[in-house]
C-alpha cells in the first residue's frame, strides 16, 4: 500500500482487508442477526521506526482496530500478520513472544494500572518469565524508570501515589521494558492536561529514537498525529478515507472529512484559521446500518448523486496519497482556486 519511511526498514505489522463485526441482540435465525460494523475492510502496514497515526471521531473504529492489531479482538474476516507470520499463530502457540514484541499503552492509566501493586512489580511483570535473576529485573526496572523521567524510588510507590502524567509514564515504561518492536498507543495523551501532554509526546519521540520500534497511534486530535506520525490514516465509520505522509496530508488534504478535521484544530495564528471553511452537520452514521455508497455522503457538503449509490475505493490520487472519494481532485481544485 503506502510507504512514507524507508522501505529498507523491516515490515512489522501488515493487515489485509480486516473486518471486525459485533452481533447486536439475539436472533434465532443467524441470517437475520444485525451487526455493528466497527471495522469494515482495512489494509495497512507498519515498518520499524515508523509511526502510523489513525485519526477520526469517537466511534469511527480506531480503538477496535488497534485492539485487533494486538490480538485483544479477533477479526471477523481478513488477515493480520506480524513479521510475515499470521497473528493467530502467536495467539495460539507463542503468546509470550508476541507479548514481548507487541505492547499497548492504554488511554486511561488510572484503569490500566493495578492499584494494589507497586510500580516495580507492575514493570517487572512483562519480563518476569524470561529467566532473568531478581537483580537483573530490578536493574531493568530502575533503568526504564529513569528513561521515562521518573526516579528509581518510584518503584516502591503505588499508582494512587502518582499524578496522571506519572501514571502514564509508568504505563509507557511497562510497554517499553520488554524492548518491543511495535507499540500501540490508544489516545495516550487525551486524559492529561495540555502541559503534560507535550511532555508525554516528547517522551514518545525520544523513546522511539532509543529503541527504534514502530508505533500505531490512535487519536482524535490530528495535531497530535501531525507531531508524532510518519503516516496519517483518517478513519470514518470503520473505513480509511485518506492515507498519506503526515506532512503532505496536513498541507494538502484531499478528502472533505480530512479537511474538516484539520479546520477544526485550534490554531494560535488567526491568519490561518478556517481557511478551508468546510462545515459538516449531523452525527456519525449508524454502525449497524451504515449509509449506502460513500459513508460520509450524508454529511458531505460536496456530495453528488453518485456518492449516494456507489461506494468509493481507496485509490491513489498522487504518489503515496490514497483517498476514498469520487471527486477528490475536483474538490481540491475548487478549494485551491477559492483560497487564492
């Protein structure tokens, strides 16, 4: 599909047309059962030292996709590969190895850390089954605490004694201590105040420089994606609407939904606010009965009759730029002309 960083880096994660559906209610006849189409046909890949950011509104399927990547949810159909091997082979036979190489940082550190365990015990869990001596485990815990900006003495504290930012640093340390090759970041800064958010983002950049792992970042904040990501994938109603190198997507978005997300991002410079002037109304579509044709057409100010009946494919409109919109080029030209 798309490559924004060096293709010499090893491919870590690859998905092919994965779908994740959840049954709604009960039905005696399986063919009459309704399903939530949380993820509805997504193909993507991530390489070492590369960051993929999946951006979209709440309910777009971002977190479901992320949990499928790490094996917490099983796809209804499609395939997920870790370093060329099906993810299922790790889940059934080599789960410990997968847990060592694929880790996840959850959105809310308050609920993802055991309140009854000391920080040192929380950090030692991922490496406790690897044959290290007690001294080696303690040394690694001390080293990773210092690496995430916490004193070694924090190993004796419990989560209730930590601030929100400190808890998230512990969550990140827990993910990094096993030296993973891929880390899933599910809204890692959304529960933090603005000052702490910037510290955590800088920490994630530094750690990627040290370890060289790949990141999959899930966020509703496209500004956060711009800061961290090599590639941005914009998700809406279970599908990717636009995928491309982060700088290019931010500088020249093609899909109307991407334009809206960027336009809604607060800017300290009044001269660059609301240049796109695109307003969408209404709510995200039902995940049980998604719209026919383009899923964004009920809210799109540029929708035409074709959009209501024919579903667009994710097609390449420029080198390494993929967009799911019938009229992406025409809309782009019209807006560029209007802004001059």
